[in-house]
């Protein structure tokens, strides 16, 4: 039986870690850097569902070289605030990436378990190159040695929601990134 949903906490009581303006500025900068790095080439952005969908959409628009995208879905959190450590593939890519320049796009690089797993999986498809872009990098939590090639922000070890990131599927549509309280009010 599934565990019950946690009680809803109003985003208004959460501290803003990164404003939508700060996010937009960094996404544009990362898009510019990727455009320079891949000038004259085509790239495939592979977003990790569901959290990276908003970041991938904004990043794809900020990249000025030819790009397409695809998605993978994995599970490692469920409804918890901490990764279970076991990564399970739920949806693989739809199109072949052999010989193509690929950038894995993730919302947050935390323990590194998910991206390490996905990097290994993508390398089996024999891309011409494989890099990682993440909106947030939380190096304090790293359990495996993996780094992003493109990271918008390094953040402290706090549980965050918004800009595609959720807690039990809630809060994804909040335009900024907020710190979910350790002890929510009224709980």
C-alpha cells in the first residue's frame, strides 16, 4: 500500500533560494556556453523526467545550435525526501543516439547515483560525446564521483522544490526554487 501524501505546505512560507530571474539569467548563460561549445554541430538533449522538463525546455530555447530532445524516466525517490539509493529505469529514450552529441539534462545533481546510472546506460548507445547539464548541483550529498559539465547553481544541502522539482509530485509549477522547511508550520 502506498504511503499517504504529506500535508500540503503553502509555498508562501518557504524561503526563496533562487528567484525566477536568477534562474533565467543562468539558464541563458549555460545555453550560450553550450552554443559556443557545439558551434556548427547538432546536439540531442535528454531530459530526466519529470523534474528536468522545465529546465530542459528553457535550456533548449537558450541554445542557439540545432538541438532536439528526448526523455528518460527513472525512479529513486518515490514520495520520500531522500533517495532510496536504488535507481530504476521507467522509460528509455525513443530515438537512437549512436554517433550523436548528447547532453543529459537533470534538475539536480545530488548523490550522483541517478546520473551515474544514466551515464552508463547512455554510453551503451555509443554517442559521439556525452555531457551532463544540471540546474542545481548539491556536492555535499555526492556518494559517487560524478560532476556536471554545465551547472547553473551550486546549492547547500537543503531539500528544494519549484522550477520542476517536487515533493510527492507537488510544487513543480512554482517559478522559483524554494527551500522546503524541515519542520513545516502546523505539522
